[in-house]
């Protein structure tokens, strides 16, 4: 294939050209690395979140879904530590007003690792060594200050104490609802609360297409366990996350584990691993798995004055559970799938094609139905067949352009199978079924089309292979 | 039944008790009428948005889905008119810092309709007539000022011009992407762009449970048409919205049309109707359908300097299309379904039951599987049957408590069918299938369970009855 940055450029271009993702607010010149998912991107995203919800919520009797607000009570962020600790060290160019990460400037211009430096030390270093602003090239930089990464806003209702924040992670709503879930869902340890939703981080260095965005979507689980069992369930969730990567079609050789050394862990965590993926721009965090101890529930107890414990039948004690947190980024999953699927192939006739080899269950379009020509009733027949096949999900009626061009277009969208209506169809009720990967074509009777497609591409997959320890299963069976 | 405010109180209580919706940030005393959907609320919500997406996007070849950001380029709101016109007249209590709607105070305390009054007129009236603050009871109120209903925030990246807004409607992203969709999806008029997502309004009078929230979810379509055809497509979408109401099970007698008189229409609209629903707290807006003219595209052309037109093949002209906008509130749909489904029934033995009569395809739990007792392998058998039935969607393994209590609980959640495993099951492989509405029970062999349930409750519904005019269909067939 091509080299890595080439590949990334090609994927970004394909996304815009075909309608997976457009730069956000583009008519106004773009905005803060925002992106809009187009018709195929939004389908791919829905397929990811639907499969995740099925796998980790609907198929797991001990995981309970919720959907909380983006703007929570501001005390949430006092308790969680985000108000005090979720900061970046920043300097401002006094001439242009632009802000930069102080630690990044020091690393880039001086080659010194700023990890662990105080604000005063960074300020001194920047002044002494003449670090310059990337926009103006001058040394007129402010002192280094902490800048909180949460987006803040003001509530209309009162003028005082009205500051509120957009959540920087979906996790906290699950801690706030811990008591409600325990009270209404009759759960015993271990059990989980799951949520899919947007989170916001006011960073100044977003980038790498949809990899790092100010506004991004998370799929998270807070899994509550007894303190003495945390390692067991950490390992179980690690296994389940590996299974998920396999299930969505990521090649094992592109997926790696990175364990955070103590000094790089978040303030709440005692063990954290990243599941990393080999993106064209480097090996980067795809998912995270953290042991958050009882930090969050304990903090919320302290700040709210409410008891957040669960009655343990075995010991007869009330206890504050510990938490294992698997986090999955939706946008990063989507990007990994794009990278994994992208293929350039040289064909027999020496031409090249680009093909997105998505798994059928994740492909944005399941089946494209094409009349060979727009006449003699082929279009109407195609419409009938389209109605038939759309039980498999999103299907397309692809009418304009030469048949060859339409196949190329569907290859670039990653449609696993194309069905073509031609003169033979009108005579004998058979259609051409063309396979995306092999490009082989076969004739199938319309009557047998549903069964053929189901067997070959869309057999329901029960995702039963997500790891389930014997212990968990038994516990599940005895709860509720 | 009971009276209306009773009914609402009971629904709210059931939602909290069973896990449909909890007051948000409750451990901190609640927050700004926010709510968290619990395990059953989030399933109901997913079923609503999934059905809507299938009906209006996947099943309509001329509607293209997108998913844009909540924080768009701030110029968007200059162009749309929201920065200038999306205001409430407010006064502040100078003692307590609380803010109030000036027009509401005038109406409540003086019985005068403040519609159309200037800020100065309202200020004078409040001072002259001694209008008081509802919190302090004193007249120490500020002047009346316009307060913009958009939540604002600051971007970290720059210090100047860094103000941005949370979108107050999902619509604008669809106008920003108009050109991208036209360029990449080969569309001809008429065609639509659809989006589901959150919107935010910084109001001071939210209320009525999940009816009016600061943070809410919309399902919207911007349908682009030729100017001279707007009435035809307005009527078609009106019909489709009626069909949707029927499809989700709203009783026709509870659904009404209200056409906005000119002075109540938004600044961009030339015709607007509300689809209203008889909630227990009154007849209120459920959905909206607006003819937005070419206002938005024209405004964005002006503010962005980009041409936002489409080439019309019939006339050979470039034209800026006009827009029909059907808007569906997700939270309001959910509330209407709760209200519609809620039933209190007197049973033969003189006891009462509460039952939520959701349609099977929208019910949060499709099938509840229950072992009669937790012994003799019934729990394991129930687990097997649960694995079998969950092809229909979210299913529950309901194990604890007497069988009668479990049936009552499933009635309150609205589960259409319960399957019970008992001693006979272990002998002859048959289970008890209990219908929620009739409470009748029948024995079915496990081998025949899937077919029985599919035929009776979960036949795939192709939603073909959403109105399709002959013209639209023909147009669809000739595009792409």
C-alpha cells in the first residue's frame, strides 16, 4: 500500500467525497476540529452503538442502561475532582490572544520533558530559554496558568452560583444514579451501569481527523464489585474488551495493550490499561479500562451527604463497592473501522479500486439494488427488490451512472453485496448478486434472494462469544 | 380513572419506582428540571429513535441522515437569527439574584397580556403597578432585559472571539451541510436531510416532568422543495406525521392540530402547525411542522459567502430550495407514550393492577422469562429460554419474588408477554405464555415458542403505511 500519512489523507478524502464525515461548519471555514457524520458515517456510527448496546447491555442481565444529562449539578465536578484537577498548563500569546499548551511548547522547542514541573518552573523556563509563540514567533507570552478542560456555561435561572459544566466524561451520571439503580433494579454485586452519550473537553490541541475532538461520544460501563474481587473483574472486562475488538473485525496484530505507570494514571485510578490501535498516525489509545477504586462513590457520599452503599447478603454488611470502568470511544471505534477496512487493490485489467471491507453487520449500506438501465420497468423492479432486502437494515436504491461506476461507488462505501436487475430479471425473475470482496457474480432467483443473502452475509450473530466467567454467570442466575 | 393531575403524579411516581426516569442529580437535591432515563426509559427511548430512523431515513430513499456537533461555528446563530431574536424578557430580583420572565409576572400579577410590549413598557408597568418578586415578595426588581435562550460557552483555543453556543435546535447543522449532501449524494429536489440529537434552551420555566427540559432531544428533517411546491409537500408531511402518531399507538382522539396565527409564528416561518396531544396537564405541543421558506439557506449564503443552491434539471436553473421542517421531540414522544399506555384496571378478585399497554415494538422489555422457583434447574432452563427469545430485542430474566409479584412488576413495565418455566417444563418442554393485556395463559412447547411469539407479538412491521404520494415515489425512482 501507500505510506501512513498518505493513507490517512486518502481516508479523510474518501470520507468527505463519499459522505462518511465532513469538516464541521465548513461553509464558515470550519470550526475547532469539529466533524459532521454524513449519511454513511451516521449509519456506521449507529451500527457501532447498536451492537455495543446489544452486547454489553441487552445481552448482559447484570448491566443496566441509563441516559443522563450533559449538564449535571455542578457539585458533581467538585466531588469528582474535575474542577480542581482536570487542567492543562497554558500560556497566552499577548499579541494574538492565542493560547498554547505550555508543556508542549517546552517539549517541542527545548526538547525537555515538562511532566511534573510546577507552573512557576514552566514560566521560568519559557522566559529564560526564550520560548516563542507559534503564531507570532515572538516571546511575548503570558505566565503559565492552569486552564480547566471543562466547558462552562451559565444557567439563566439564577444570577449567583449559576455556573455549570458540560460533562467531560459520561461516567459521573452513573455514579449519581447508583442509588436509584440499586433501589429500583434489585441488583446484587457485581453489577454494572452503562451509558452512551456525548462528552466535551475544551482542549486546544484536537486533531487527527475524528480521533481527538472537543465533542465526542463515549460508551461506558461502571461495573461495581467487592473490593477484594477487583482484580478478577478487571481481568474479565479486559477479556471482554479484547473479544469486542475481534467481534468488530479489528485485526489482532493492530491491537495492543499499554499499562499506565503510576505517575501517568488519573487521580482516581489504581490500575489503568489502554487498548491501543495502530492508526496511520501512530499507536494510540482506542479504549481504556480503569480500576477507579471506591473513589467516586466515596467522594459523592462526602459531598452530597447521601449514603451510597449496597447491602451485601453474604456478609450482611453495607458496603461501598469498588469500580471497574471499561470505556469505549465511539468516534475512535469508527476511525479504527475505517482504517481497518480501507484497501487499495490492483485488478486483473491493471486498474485499481478502493474498497472498504467492513463486516456486513457494521457496513453502512447492507445491499445496493441497481437497475441495469432506467427503462423497461427495471427501475420499478429494483424498487420492489429494495423493499424486500431492507429487512437486513439500511439498503440503497442506486440508479444513476454506468453499472461499473456504481459498483466502484458501492465498493468505496463498503456495501457487502450489490443486486442488479437486468433484462434476464424481467424474463425469469433472477438477479445478479455481486460480492464486494471477490467481485464474483452469481444469478439468484428473487424468491431465494432473502435466504441467500441471510446465509451468506446477514446471519444473526448472537455475540455469545463475549467472555463470561462461570462465577459471573452463576451470580447472574441468582439475581433479580 | 383518576383525575388528571393525579394521573400525572402516578406516572411520575411509577417512572421513578420502576426505573423509567429519575430526577437528575437527585443526590444533590435535583437540578434544573433535569431527568435521567433509567433502564426502561432508555430502552423506550432507543425504540422510539430506532423506529423513527427506520421510518423516515432508512425507508425513504430521498432522505439522508447526518449527525452534527452540538457546538457549531458561532456565525451559524448570527445567520439563523437566534443571536438577535431568540430572547426572553427577564427581570432580576436584586435581593436574591433570581431571574423571572417579565411577561409572566405581568400576566400572573396584573392579568395583562404582555405579548408585543416593548422592554420599556414592561419595565414601566412593573414599577408603576408594584409587581413583586415571587421569591422575596419585594418590589426590588431590575429593569426588563432581553436574555438570550442559548447556552453560551468559551472555547479554550483563543481568547478573543471565543464565545460559542450550544445549539438551540438540531436544524441548523442540516442547513450547514446542505452543500455537502448535494455534492456527495447526487440528490435532486425534493430531498431531505435528517438528524437526531440534543438541543439546549436556557429557559427559566421548565416543567411538567420530561415535557419541558433545558436539555432535550429532537428528531428533525429539513425537506428541500421547489418554492411552488411547498404546499403539496407540507400536506404530505402533515399526513406522514399523522401516520407516525398512529403507528406508535397514539389514540386519534388525543391528537389535535393547531395552526399558528401569523403573530405567533417564528421569525423564519410562513406556515406552522403543531400536532398537539392531550397530556394530563393540558393540550400541548407534541410535534411541529413548519414551512421555513428559503430563509435559512439565504441567510447562510449571505453570512458565509458560499452559494447554497441546487441545479434543477427541469428548468436548467440554479435555485435555492424552500424548506418544509417536520420536528419530533423525543422526550415528548416518550411522555405521550407513557400517558397513552398507563391503565388502572380492576380485576375479578377486586384487586387493582397498573399496566403500561405499550405496543410490543416499543415496549422496553419484549419478553420476561421467569423460573417458577429457584431450584431443580428451573433457573438454568429460564436462562436458556431467555437466550432464545432475546432475538426479539431487550428481554429480562426475572428471578426473585413470588410469581404474582413478578407479573405485576412486568405489567407496570409494560412487558407484552411473560414466559414461565415450571415443573411441567422440565417434564415435557412446555412453558406458560402469559399475555399482558388479557392476562390469559397458554402452554407452548419451547420448540414452538419463537414462532408463537413472532406471530402474536413481534411480526416485523415494514411501516409501509407512512404516506407516499405518487409523485414523490416517481421522483424517488428517478433519482440517485
